[in-house]
C-alpha cells in the first residue's frame, strides 16, 4: 500500500513522498540528523528546516550542533564540524553555511564510514569527512521529486538539503536516487593552514576564537615540545605586532605572566587564554592573526 505526504506552500504545491509501508527499512543509525548552520535563532530559519524534516517523518530526531556559526564563515563551520563529528551520533549530518546559495555551487551528499553528510559544495564538509576516514562517494542533490518548489533561490536548507536529509534518514530515499554521482576530486576543499617551522621560530596563526575569547592556534603542543619547551616555561611569542611572554599552563586556572597563557585545549591544540578574562579582546587579535614563537638556541 502506498501512503502520501504533502508539503503545502502559499502557492498550494505538493510533494508526494512514496512509502511502501510493508517494505520500509529503517536503519537505526540514520534516524538521527545532526544539524549545524549559521542561521542564528532569531528569524525562524532553523525551525522551518526542522519543520520540513518532521513533516517528512516525525519520528526523526534532530540533534542541534550549533546555529551560532558566524554568518558566511565557512572556515569556522568546517572546523566546528571537524571537532563535533567525533562525538555526535552516527547517521546524517545536515550542515549549512552557504554564502554561494543560488549560484552554480552544487548541493551535495557525501558518504563516509560515519554516515552521510549533506550540504553545499564549498569546503564546509571536507574536514569532517577527513576526520572519520575520508569521503567514499558523493552525489549531487538533483532528484526533482525531493526538491520543494520555490520562488526564490536563497533557502536551499529548506528546499533541498532538509528534504534529502529527511528522506534518506527515514529510509524513503536511497543514495543512488539522490542524483548523479560526483568525482570526489572535483569537490571543494578547505585545508587547515600548516605551521612553518625553522630552527629559530614556529610560525602559525589563530584558527578559531571561542565564546570565551580563547584563541586556538594551528600550533600543536608536540611542536612546542620538539623545540624544547615544557609545561611551566614562559614562551616568547609575537601576535601580529605584539611581543610578550606566555606561560605554558596545564589548565586555565594557572597563574600567567602578563595575563596571557598557553594551554592545550580540548581539541589538542595550543590555545592562547587569559585566566578569567578574554584573550582575544586583550590582544586585539582575530581569526588568521599571525602567531610567531621564538626559539632560543
């Protein structure tokens, strides 16, 4: 027996989703959709996307990772997903930071050992893919039966990404039905900048500034150790045009010289912090600020 489900817009359109009730296969790990975006929570966009998911299958669980990604900040979103993917339940990742919405950038789904990742082809997904073993296959989201008809072309999260995520997670849509398979080599990539290490210095940069003003760098604790630094040392550091000494601490509570310290953060990277304060404001640094650590010979 076939059942139908309708989504009605102000123009009274309908998408009919076919479910073969006697043969529907539910894959338990696909029943959870983890959702991240730069939408914020003020204008209803998050609720609309989740509403589309629920109307396709109201038994689906949506796990909100974050909707506070800075607007259009693909780098921030990519780093956030890379960190989160290790801890969220396997299934479907729906991620939207999409400054190119409505352009010729592709809407894609990528398969991995973790599950399926759905979003724009702009580099947002590739670090998360790499973290769980790499992409296996990729598909363009072009099946017209699963695209909500729309006047404008600026809300693909609602009109394309959410229906495909919900269709797959609920077992109603197979990967092979998404659209044409894509060459993995053609997908857009975001790459974490590497440190530049010489005998005299370690050159890095600020990768990520969290809500507390802690400034994560792309410098690893191992790179500090390899240059002879150890916990408790005051490390000479230059941030943009500021020079200071920063004590390498075990926790945020340790006493620091001049206020700024270095700690191994929860993601395993060297992070600049101000105990009970905001390092970013004190240093007036920003995403991509250059960080140079001087090495004594």
